C-alpha cells in the first residue's frame, strides 16, 4: 500500500504530463519537465515541509521549471521552427482535423506566455480561476484579465478578426428567449423626418 504522498503524486502525473505536453509540444521535453517537477516536489516533501494543496503545488513547480527552461533556451539561441523541417516529416492525407489543431497550436505560440499559461491551465486542465491564480502566483483578477485577453487574441488569430459570442462561426444571432434568428439591424440615418 502506498503512502498518501505517493498516491497524491501518482494521481497528478497524467495532468502534469498533459499540461507539460501542451506547453512544450514535445513528448520528451514534457517528460523531462514532469520528472524535474516531481524531483523538486519530493526533495521539498522529504525535508519535512507540509503541502496543503498537492495539485496546485505540483503545477506551480511545473510552471516554474518551464519558465526556467524558457529562459535557458533564450540564452542558448533560437529553436528551429517546425515549418522548416515539415518536408522531412510525412503525413497521411487526412489532414483536415490536423489543420485546426495546427492553427490552434500556431495561435497559442503567438500569444504572450502569460496568456498562454492561463488558457492552458483553465481551458485544458480545467482549473478554477482561484487555482490558476495560486499556481501562477498572481491575483484572480489578473488571471481573469489574461484569460479574456488570451481568448480574444486566439479568436483574432484563428478567425482573422474580432468576434462577439453570437457572431462566431457556427452561431447565429437569436432574439432573447424566442429561439428565432434576430432581424438584421437597419443602418440608422442621421436625417430628421418632419
């Protein structure tokens, strides 16, 4: 039978790996991040420190390890863009589902890291605003602001312009409560009718 700490660590490995994979988009790098995260957590735990929220603590460590790695990579130089080596990677002709994922992935790469982290923690990992704020070490209002700006930036990058909820592709405007399409708004004239 495992001790409670081991159980808590094992219960979070899948989520940690998923978040790390979303951040790095490379399975080996994701595994390295998770391994370093768990190593740091175990070192801290074995020095008789109490952890109140293991999930939040592990995601905080993982996020810090990722940020350390980004800083190290920036000092080392520029990584090679996947588009530069795309010809050497063959893919089957069923590319339509992959195009949407690619576009989302490319859009995520183009938004600021702070917004990307919040989007991934809340959108991918299903964390609450409070848990994401705790993980990132920022106020909840900052998380909400970054999430809003990140979503708007993704919409702009994915669809080429800013959308309101009802104008997103696949949604039609409806009249409140009626379930019927709303009539098109007529342009108002500035002339007075007497």
